[in-house]
């Protein structure tokens, strides 16, 4: 990694961390999810970074993947367990970070502590020498020691330029890891999830988060209007996920074309990820650069 790339990661990390902490200060009963998401995104852009993905706000039994629609009317309630997940990039170099806040009540303090501590512990032991099953074991043991379950089918992930999921996965349980280790200068997001439910998530309704697929099918879009719009969307959002809100701002009258692109399979609409037995979910996430003798947290 040359110095310029490293500096980009450091800046992206700083801006993402600032956005996360600023976001926490906005989380109050009565606030709209939509206002919180757009206020945080505005701050990231103002600080000179790009949006690596839409601000995600997942409440209670929802583990991940929700961003408000342009006309969203959801409001935070006292007692909500809020996962706030934000991403910033500088020239494509991404930092991804998340935190859980319970609004004005303290029923889930220990579950929040469980995912916090799991992240802290795995960061303490992570280096180029740590087999991935050991990373999973550290997370799993920490969460189960608090009496909760890790969510097994959500994982940390490698980051590459303009790529939110590079192909590397960091498991949250020992059984899904192997003897492989990470390489020096791998950039990875680690994200333990804890729950009092069954320990895995299932797909729910749409998240309002989309992605242009890198698909051969794009060649076969027949009508010119759809083809032209797809090219515009692809040029604008590239390989990163985008919000329905952002799409709506750019192409307010083209909801039908969007539906067509989803139907044709050239666009993906992520589903919400819901705890399978309706358990409450907590999450904590940092992005780190892996080193021979440890790792460097950039968020
Ligand atoms: Mn994240
Ligand atoms: Mn992530």
C-alpha cells in the first residue's frame, strides 16, 4: 500500500468515525430516521468524502440493511435498539463502521456490551498470524460469555477500492472459519452481532438499498429508454450500493424503469436482514488495516 492510499484510508476512517459519533448525537425519540440519515450523509460529503453506502439504520430485531425511503415517515421511539452503520470513501478507499444505541432505556446494555467487547477482543488478537476460525472463536466466546448468541450468517468482510465486499469473510463463529489468515495490509471491516434470538438472520422486505450488478444481461436490455437510464445509473453510482432516496433525487419520475431493471436482473435490491426468531440485535463495527504484529483501527 503506498502512502497516498494509506492516507486515503486514514481520512476515510476519520470521516466515517466522525459521522458515526455525530449520528449518535442525533438519535432521540421523536426524530425521523429520514432526517438522521440525510443529516449524516450531508456531513460526510461536507467533510470531503464520498458515501460508500447509504446510512443504514436498523431497529430492534432488524440486524442490518435498512435505509429510509425519500418519503419515509418512521420515527425513533423510546426503547429502540438502534444500529447505526455508516461508510465513507476517499477516492474509492472505504471505511465502514457501526455502533448500537438504546434510546433512553437500559434493557439491553449487556447485549450492547457483548458486541462491543467481542470487537475489542478480536482487534486485540488480529494479525497476519491469526487463523480466521480463531477470530470467529474469539467473537463467539465473548458473546456467549454474556449469555447471547453471535449471528452466524453475518460476517465481517474485506474492503477493496470501490468494493464493499472483496471476497474475504471474517466469521462471527468458530465453525465458519478456516485455517486461512489475512495478509499484511488487507483492509477488513469486522462486525460482531449479538442477539437473544436464534443467532441467524433471514431476508425480509426491501431495504431501499440498491446495487448495479456487474452482469452480462445489461447487453440485452431492449428498449432505449431503459438502456439509457441504466447507463446513467451505472455511471453515477458505479460499483457501490445506493439509496432509493438518491435515485429518486436524480430520476424522480423513473420508478417504473427501476422496477424493470430489477426484473431484468441487472440491478439488485438488498433485503432487510431480520433476526429469524425475532430476537433483539446489537452490532459494533470497525475497519482495520491488518499488520504482521497486530492491526490498525482506522475508524
Ligand atoms: Mn457497516
Ligand atoms: Mn460492514
